C-alpha cells in the first residue's frame, strides 16, 4: 500500500509538472497563480519553488517557471491585469506579427465598467475605452484588439508624432494592417489625441489623397516663394505614357510625391524603370515620400530649393517661372 501511495504521489507530481510546463511553454515562460491552483499547486508549494530558486515571482499574480520571452512579458501584463484584459496599441500589433518596432510599454485595455486594477506591473498601462473594439487571438494565444483599431490607438498613445507616424507606416507596409480597414476605422474614429496630425498621416499612408499631397506641395512652394510647378505633366516613354506628379519644367527637373505603395518591391521596380527613362529624356527627378513630406518638410523642401538654385533660379520670380505657371 505504501509503495502504491508513493507511486500515486509521484504520478500526481509528474502530471502537475507536465501541466505547468505545457502552460508555461504556451505563455512564454509564465503562469498565473490561478492556473497553478487549477492543477493542484497551492501558494505554499509556489513559495517553496520560489525559495528554492526554481521559480520567481514576476508580479502579484504571475510566476515565471522558466526563461521569459517577449510573449511571456505580454502574458504577464494580461495575467496581472485580469481575465478580461487584452493587448492594445503597439503591443497588440507586435503580438500579431509587427517587426522592427519595440514598444517601451505594454498597453492593455479592459471593458468599460470593469473594476480598474491598481498599477499592475512596471511598463504596463491599463486603458478603459468606452468602446473597446473586437478581439482576435495573437501569437501564443494572446488576446489582442484588432489591428486596424490597435494601430490608431497606438498612434494616439505614442511618445511623439514621429513615433506615431512610424508605427502606422510600418504596420501598413508589413501587411499587419490592411489600408482599406485602417481607412474605414479612422473614418469611424472620434476626436482624440493627435486628431489633426493623424488626419494627414492616415490618408497619406493608405494612399487616399495622393492628389491632395501634390496640391500640398504646390501650396508649400507658394508659401516659401518658390516657382509654381506644373502638376501631372506628361512624358511619352517607350511603350507607355508617364505622368509626373509635379515638374519645374523651366528648370529641367521633376518631383515625385510617393505614397506608401511605392515601397512595395514590384511598384518600386516599376518606379525605377520609369524614373530612368525620364532622366534619359533629360529631366532629373527628386523623390519625396508623402509621409516624409509631412514629417521632414523643411529638409525635403530645402532640397527642392537647392536644386532650383543649381538650375539658375535666383530666389525671385522670373519670366521662366511665369512660363511654367498653371492656374
């Protein structure tokens, strides 16, 4: 009987250890105390493991039973916040595959009316929007807000305009957020932080206002006292026609205002072939990304002005400028 009881005890311990290992593997190395209790491991057993150095506490409700990965840090934020928590903002985008962006904090949302917990963990910020939005499952089973809403919130919560614009740009370019879905979500969004700024950036990234970007460029030329460019001038290239966004035809160069789709490999190849043909035909080309125009306007417009001066513009209106004007 004693051997049987001992064997049963070992089997229970092995079963508990296996259950903890499987759960921690799914959650990046962490488990909650509630999950441990569910497999028969009480707080005294947890304390023994922590005191022995095999486990360590990473929050009031969470224990690390192995090396903690990025997924584990996100799971810690969820487990510390509560059962209804979901990743939001940049953290949600990373959890569904965004690369090259390292959030300084983890944003978590809980349903409106849910009791808000006290500060749950360093670098975790808990939000409680009136309209929470739909959820989906991210890597490691993490609950996340849908990407098109998460990217807007992440941009609103970003540390700077530059970071906000970068987050939107990389999310769209990497396919984490579909341009149409982002545009539709932004159309539904109410006022909030950075509304005026995002009213420029979101349509620019989703390519909804390419003509407006060209008009913005022409207006910026007028504001700076530069010659007025021709918009949508035509070039006949081998096998097709090309429309240049804006051209200073009296000075022998054009400016292409590129939306985000110009970063895609196939489009970029087509752009380079077209640009080479235009240059061969005698017109140099400066390129300005739409997002860059709004974020680094002074630098890009400074390059345009330097090119004008290299081509003979003396900083005042001339007959050459008048000849290139269009109403």
